[in-house]
């Protein structure tokens, strides 16, 4: 803090905006205590900072205009002022300033959807700050290690829901299957999907690349376990039985699966490819009919993961249902 007596200016250093000069004449006599005895904001926060021995005050740029008054109060109290850093304003997707009400509602919605907390922290850290190496996906520990005020920008920044979804998807991809299953399980609607197995790990493994939030699981579960009354999916699966070449693939795979020693995704995928090798069939001709027979679509998750997610009993039952209608 320095007061230039000749020009009557108060000079303040901000860690983000640098040296800022405020004309002293522009600082009116300001109220410290209201008539009902309550202290005003500027007085209260300075006393609080002094008592709590605050070393850094990091806040939004909207508070920059309060800084000269607070600096004068620190000097009047004979206290060393903290380091000040004012962060750029975060604007909404529409380019307007976020209100407290809108911000609160958005955070509640993110919690309800099950967006990973570390992904939210990661994304928010990028609003006005950048990593020294330009990295965007950062763990909590990496943020603690690398974040500093010298890389905070001055320009306003904008909240982008699509970018947040992308960051969340990257964080989900980093989680181990055990961690992800534990996080997803509270969001699963078992009343809606009564056929779900008790062991969710294979199901989560099959669908994990589609998730941008833990709560998205119910949106994608119908791919593997159609809602009750969804007869369209069953009819679509039967399409596979109308192709003679596909039927041969289904029969051979069904026979091999009957005696599969392991019902793990990798082992099941290898088994299917081995059958395809014996038949001279691979790629779309091999996996397409199987996916149609099992989940009603030609393109989708890895075939081994689909089989593991459905479980031995359900997978074989679906193949039997399709083959029973084959000519």
C-alpha cells in the first residue's frame, strides 16, 4: 500500500491485475457501523481478516472497487494487508453474468445428475486459469501442485456445459472399474430394470464409454436391458434369424458359449473371435449378427462386454430365442 501525496492516489498491487491506482478523492467517507449497530461489509471483512490472520484474499473482480477502502482500513488498524487477487467474471452460456440463484441451481443439477466432483473442480479451475503445459484433464492432486495466481487471466470467461460434459467423461474414463461401479450404483433404478444382475461391474464396463455422469446409467441401460413392454427390441433381435449366414454364426457361437469356462469379457471376446476364425468370418459379419441377436443393434459395445453384462443365463436365452425362429 502506498499513498502518493502529490497526486493523492492510492496505489494497490493485485496479483492478477497488477498495480492499480485509485484517486483518493474518489473514495468518499464511508459508513463503518449502521444505526442498528451492525458493521458494514467493508469494515467487517477487514476486522475478520486481521483476527484470522488471513494472508491472501482471492475473490471475484467485482470486489476490486472495495479494495481501496479496505486497504485504508487495514492501515487505520495498524495491520499488514493481505495479498489481493481478483479473478475474472464467469459468464453464463448466454454471455450474461451468472447470478447466485442460477449458479446454485446449476450446481444442484450437477449433483443430481452425478457429475464427478473432481471433474467439476477440474472444469471450474480452467475458467480463467491455464495449466503451464496446456493440459486440461487434471486430478485434484495435480491441480494443487500446479495451480498458481500467475497464470490467471484478466478477461471474462464463459461457462460451457458441453465442455464440462467432456471433462466429466475424461474423468470417468480414468476411474477404475471398481471405483466407477461404486459411484454409479446409487443412481441405478432397479425398479425400472428388474433383470439387472446383482453384480454391476460387467454392466458398467459395457456402458462406461457412454457416460458423462454417473446418473446417465439409466439412460443407457435399455440398450442391454429393455424396459418392460418394449417389444420393439425383441422383434429387432429376431431379425438376425432371417439371415442364413448369420444363423450359422449364432449357432456356432451359442454352442461354444454353452461350455465357456470363464464368463469374463476378455475371455468371451476371444472365444467369439476363435469361432469366427474357424468359420472364416470376422468383423461386421461376425459381430453384427451377434449384437443384433443380443441387444437389437448392429453397432454397440464390445461383444465380450455385452455377453459379460448380460450374464450366461440371459445371453444364452436371447440366442435361443432368436435361433428358435430361424428357418
